[in-house]
C-alpha cells in the first residue's frame, strides 16, 4: 500500500524576498536623504516668519541670517530672500532647490518655495 501525500509549497520564494528587500532598502536610503531637506525647509519657513518682523530689507535679511545660524540652515541665506511690501505688511518669499545623487548620472531634485504669513 502506497500513501501519497499531496503537499504544496506555499510562501515567498528566496528571489521574491531579495527583490522586496532590495526595494525596501532603496526606498529607505532615499527617504533618509529626503527627510533632512524637509526638516530644513520647515526651519527656513520658521526663520522667514521671524524675519518679517524687520522694518527694512537689510534688517529682515539680518534677522534671517541670525536665525539661520542658530537653526543651522545652509540651503539659503538672507541675500537669497525676496522682500516685498503688501499694504502695510512686509512679505518675505524664498525659493531654492536641493539635489540628491541617486546613482550614476541620476539625481533627485527637490524644489522648495514659500513665503511668510
């Protein structure tokens, strides 16, 4: 008497695990490089909102540069700010971009722009 067992293999293959692991690793590396630029953007926005309290263009840029030194902002400086006046309010706007090298000739370009409230 011969007993035949029907067994099917279930689960993920080794190659499947390698592909999923590789994709997760690449996504993690890119995320680890993008998150600091997003945090820096929030710092720039905070410094711009603080700088709009100045009364002149020179004063606005000086306030921003002092806040940038405290928050370690390297992407933009006071001379890169555009200072305008709308009615009786001073509006400070900015725009800059960051590049993240991916592989070979490939770069991820992030463009940031904003203005004071």
